[in-house]
C-alpha cells in the first residue's frame, strides 16, 4: 500500500498559521477580550489578510493598480506580526499598556471597514461609453460604398400649343429621395444625440458626414430624417 505524499509547504503553512492564531488569541485575551471574543480576533486578522491578497490577485489579472488592497494587506500583516512579537516575551501580558488595549478594542471596526472596501471596490474593468465608428460601419459598408444609381427623370410629353401662345417654362422635377439604410440612420441618431448633449446644438450635415465617413448626399438625407 502506497502512503500519500505529504506536502511540506502545506505542513509549514499549517504550523505557522496555528502559532499566529494562538499568539493573536493570547494578546486579545491579555488586552481584556475574554471568551469567544478572544478567539474571534485571530480569525478576523487572518481573513482580512487573505481577502486583501485575493483582491490584489484579481486586480493584477486586469492590469489595474491595487493601492487599497496593498494597504489593507499591510495592516493585517502588521497586526499578525505585532501579536507574534508582543507574545515573545517583549511585552508583559499581565500588564498590557492602555494604548494596546485601545488598538485591540478598535480592531473590529477597522477590519469591518477594510473588508467592506475590499468586497465592494471597483474591479478595474472599463468599457467604452460609445463604440468607435470604424467598428460599426463594416456592418453596412457594402450598402454605402457607392451612391445609388440615379433614376432617370421622365421626359415631359410635348404639348402642342397654338403658335400665338408662348411655350410655358418646364416645371422642375421633384428631387429624388436617397434611400438610406435603417441601421445607418439609427447610428447617426446616436451620434446626433451625443452631439446635441455635448454642444447644445443639432448636428450639421458636414459634421455628420465626417463622423460617419459617408458621401455628402447621404449626410443630407440622414440629416433631413433626423430633423
């Protein structure tokens, strides 16, 4: 029968964690925290230490700065190291100074505040408020690559009139409407709303043509629909 392999790192971590846990308990008890409260202090310190380390790893994965996580990690590490040093004989646990009692009594509020900030802090991911025009134009690039073919205007039929009556001038034909894709109109509407929100004035055809990269007659037709 093959015995399971013992991981020396885990054994060392368990021993160090148990000793640190005991030192924190002894220091809290010496500072006037008795019963279950003395056992809660080492749990609070170790949990804040682990939470800060986990927060740093999450922010590092998104290439975001983590000054707050480093700060709370240093505070929890200082509390753990301080308890280990204080219980090594450098401090008389029978006569704990008043400043140390104040620190121990104020630790729960400090740990709660730090844990709340770590749990509800920003993740560091950012999203663009408005997509770039170049990313959306290819969806209908084929539709606006070339202007629509002009529809030939119907030739007016000649009207026979008496020689004495002069010929009336020809009535100008109505301008043919330019067909515009619906997706392009919706995207132009978003750009127009953003322009109005930033400048307080409606967008003009030249500005719309530059933002969308479309021919002038497309810009005029879209501006007329947005009016």
